[in-house]
C-alpha cells in the first residue's frame, strides 16, 4: 500500500490567477513517472489537493448548488454573476490514485457551514451527503467516485460512475424549466448531455471559501 508521503502533491495555488487555458484538460490528468509508487498502489488514495472549478454543461450554462433542495441546476451567468454567487457556483474536484488510463475524481461543494459530497448510492440517483473527502477509499465510499475521461473531438470531459458502469453525470431538463445534474445511462456514442467543461476558479475574494 502506498503511503501519503510517497505521493507528490500538485495543485493550483491560491496566488495564481487560475483561469481556463488550452492545456487545462490535459493538466487534469495525473502525470505519473515510472518510479512513482502510486501508479500500482492497491488502495485508492487521495492525489494532491482538491481543485476549485466551475462546471459548464454543453449548453454553456454554469452549475449552481441549490442548498435548500440539495441539487445542482445549470443557469446562464455572466462572469460577475458567477463570482457573486460563489461559493454555490464553485465545486471542489478531488483526484484519487488508481492505476489505469482514466482519472478517478470526486466532487464536493463547500458552503459557509457544511461540506456536501456528491454521491450516487441511492438507486443510481444523485444526492449530496455531509462530510469531507476521505483520504483512503473504502467500500462505503465508492459511491462518490467518478471516472474522468476526455471526449474525443472536444476539449471537454465526461464523468462515469465508479459504482454504476455506463452511468454518467449528465444534465436533464426538468418540467421544461430547469436543467439539473442527474446520473444517466449511456451505452455508446457521443451524448451531448454528458459532456462538460471544467474551468478553474478565478482569483477573487471568494476563492478561500472553496479551498480545503
């Protein structure tokens, strides 16, 4: 089993102005060296510190955490509106070590008083549970993990449930009004509702609210 001290920590520092750049999708992938112990570790452990991101759906709408309903909806927002609505528009993306071609990640929202971790344990439906990212994944934690992969032909990513193969994070229109984050089965091909853009949070007065 790999020890935490054996793993290098790489993250976007608070001093940097962290904006979207052409290499962001590539930079989200762990860069392993042949001599890094974590490449073949048996346990699934934290990799680096979480990144603060804004999540856009394929309609270019920004994800917004509705704390009262504990759901994520997508809304059209200007940059100033996105900042003004922080931390509800800011999501923490935590990477985990696991051998293989794809990254394992988990999501949370950090509000003033609580941390909410995205989960898909209950009947393949998304919900949020209180708590912090676990350092080491146990069986009871597998519901928070998603396989992150690039979408061929797009500078975008998809997130497949670790617990439910072929089920992806997606957006769905609810009652012809709201676009909400859901878990959706996708068997093959490109499905626009499962494609997302991740943008690193800009440096602003709310940045510290979305740090661990």
